[in-house]
């Protein structure tokens, strides 16, 4: 694994060479550093911080200022991974001028490598303009959490609206995005789109045929207990591990076993 910082061309090369892209989320320096050291290709500073970091039910309340704050911390902590910052709800939907200004602000203030926007056909002109001014864009189609109220929940997409999602994917590619996240869509549809597009597809709940995969880090580490989507594979149970460690600390303090001479000064 090279220590060289990744760029958009690396992701195109990875698709061409059949190398699967690895992606996870981070909101602060500790996890960002660990993901970078582990060799994760893409780190998303997701507006999912609303759920994980802030304890909210949706991502909708997350603000631009909050994304900039967390984005700068993560971007500063990594050396190899490609850092992408989510554009939060209403930061790019009001007008093209707003979208350009806000994405430019995120790039300047965070030091990230790209931004992510949700939507396809309906925001194609916005995506295209953002790319034209020099901002790399990661698209996001299928289940788009910022539209949860319109979609009526977090259900699987692509069973009855396949052509819409295909059109969204093509629109994202035509607008100049370097890659696209596909969330909560059927495996067969994800495979069809992956074969159609020249840009990489990164799946989350989209089956095994995408060019890469992304998960929320706290989900795959077993840290987030509020709910676990079907598509999450837990690679650890760190919530339980942490509880056990905290219990041991409490016992040691209460029983006078901590600190010992080893942890004390003469």
C-alpha cells in the first residue's frame, strides 16, 4: 500500500483495474487517524454525524458550520486517505449561487478533497457547475437520507423505480462526478448501474457488485446500538468491550486497586 495521498484519478484507475474501493466515515481526529493508518481509501465526513455524534433521529438538522468544523478536523488528521465532506440539507438546494458559494467555502475551510451531494437528475445542473469551478463531487443516489420525509422512511429503493435511479446515476456521471454512492438499492440494479457507468460506484446496502463499499464506522465496529441496518456487517462489538472496560475501571477505583504504585509518582 502506497503512502501517497489519493486523488480522483486513483479511483478511476481502481475501477479500471478491478480494485475495490474501501470507504468509512469519521467525524473527529482519533478515528480519522486510525482509518488513515489502516489504509481506508476514502473517508467521508458524513452528515450522519447528526445520528452518531449528535444523537438526532435524522441528518436534516445538521448545519453547514458543523460540517465545516468536523471536516477540518478530519482532513487535518489524515495523510493518505481521500477526505470527502457531506454538503448538509439546504446548503445546495436553494440556488445555484448558494451551492457554488457553500461548496467553495467547505473546500477552503476544511482542506478536504471533495464534497458529496445527494440527488441525480434534479440537481444535475448544480453538480455540473460545482465541478466546473474546480470542486470534485461524489454523487449519492438511491436512498438519500436528506429526503427521508419525502421518501417516507429508509426503505429499499429500486424495486419499483429502477429507471429513475438509473437516470439519476447517468445524470451524476454526465455532470462530472468522480464517483457515486448508491444507498439501499437492490443488488441487481446496483450491478446494472455499475456496468453502465465509467465512474466508480460505492455501495452502502447495495450488494456486492459495486466498485467499492462504505459503512458508518460506528456501525461496523458495533459501537452504535440505536439501530443496525440489515446491510451492516459488524467486525467487532466495541460497545460491549467498552462497557466491560468501564466496569473494570469502576471496580478498581472503588476497591482501591487503581492507581497502584505503578501508576503513581514518588
